[in-house]
C-alpha cells in the first residue's frame, strides 16, 4: 500500500529514540497516522511542526498497518504564530479538534479545504476569529451536527432569529421562544452573516457552537472530553475582545 498527497500536519508525538508518529490531514485520505524515521534529526525536526503543509508519502505492507511517512515541506506556518498568542492558541485548537473529531482514514474533502484555508489565515487576527467560527460550524455540519439557522423552528419566520434550540440545533425567534427563552442558546447576528463580527460577538457565538461540540459531537464519540486547547483559545479571544 502506498499513496502520496499534500496535507496539514495535525499532531506529532515521540516514538522511540529518534522516530515520531505524526497525524496528517489530507483531502483524499482524511486523518492518517504514520511513523517518521529520523524525526529528531536536524533536517527533519524543523519540518514537523503542527500546522505545516507537507508533501507526504505513506507506505504500509498491509492497509490496516500504521504505516510510515516520508515528508517534504511545502510551507511552514510557524512564522504566522510565533509571538502571537491568539494565532498559536487558534492553531492548537484546530489541530486538537481535528484529531478529536475525525475517524482515522475517513476522507472529508470539504472540511479539509476549509481547514487548509483557515490555517493559511493564521496571523491575520482581523480575519481569523470569524474564519474560525465558520470553520467550527463547518466541522459540525460535516460530522452530522450542523445547525439549521434558516428559519424559526416554531413559526417558520426567517426574520428576528435570536436563539438556537439546544435539542434540535434550529433557530428560534424571540416570540417563538416565549417562556423557554432562558433555556435556549444565543444566536448572535454574526452566525447569520450579519453585523461587523466583533470578537466579543464571535466569542459569544463560539459558546453556542461549543455547546454542540460538547453535548452532541463529544457524546457521539463516547463522551470523550473536548480538547482543552479549544477552551484556551476561547479564553484568549475573550480577553483580547475586552482589552
């Protein structure tokens, strides 16, 4: 078995004295793990940075084996996050959520493209928080937990949508919410593509997507805990929005 493709490096962990096991997210092969020999060498170690775009060749004797990787750099994204707390936390959140949410070797081409586009925006902090929110919404959609924000679940109205039902993931108007409003999630205008998308509003929107990541996606994955990297990113975004 052998294939070659470019993809984004999501995770690296030491394996033995000089090797590493890496997880790479590619368009055609999804999230795939493999061993890199000589990963601690001066030539290879600088390449194996989470977020890097790599040209990888994966080989295994049998399809169900972990396989091995040879890697060549396409572009590093280390410069975009160096010295930038928000960018670094965002990168860590993306990588952690991909490894958390995706089954191994299951292709998700639309999500892969969204992820590559998002990583290419790292360091552009005027654009990145909104792009990240859109990415989390795409992640939920791709994995079967997408939010339906097109119309009110109660009345069918398409205007005045202010809440999201935590049970159905559908939008609700203030009138439709009635006495149940305090049990619903907030639907900031930014989630509907309205407004200026200030970071405080994006942070509020991420509380809503976070609910479905924790209570829908994580539950479907056997109640696995959501990676703390996401909470760290959200904390930095909150602090910067109040600065």
